[in-house]
C-alpha cells in the first residue's frame, strides 16, 4: 500500500470541503448532527491560559474534530480523571487548573496525537 492509498481527500474542486465521515460535500453531507463541527489538522493542542480569568489557570484542549456529543463525553472523562471541573466552549474543552500532563496522557490513551502548546 503506497502513501496515496492511505490518504483521504478533504477538499474537492467540484464540491468544496468534504465531510470526513461520509466523504461527500459538506453542503450535501448525510451525517447530520454526528458530523464533526470543527476540522483541524489532526493534532490536539493542549495549552494553559490565564487571560481573562483573574489570574487562575485553565487547561484548554483544542483541535478535537469529533461530534459534539463525543466532545462532551471526552470532557467528562477528562474532568473525572483530573478530579476538577470544566466545560466545553467553542469546540474546545476547558479544564480547571494546570492539568496539561494528565490530559495529554489520557488523550494519547484514547489514540489522539497531542502536543503541548504555548509556554
């Protein structure tokens, strides 16, 4: 199997951006609500933010291209593993505190490629 057989199209000049599940144009996608809401490059970025939170640290996980229901279940599992609260906002998962290492090992265990982003 060569490298061309392993890759899948993500854009077509005739249809535009393609759905990763059904491989149809996004406008004619049949996946409905199960379609991933956010398309990324396949790398999950985990960063620590304090801006706009009164100096308190929050771990932000972005780049998960999954359906909203699955995103909520992943967030729930991460919150339980870390023992803290959190939320899903704008297709990102926010976990209270600096939990980058715990989240990275948990997401890698689920099969995602993760990167620690930021400082």
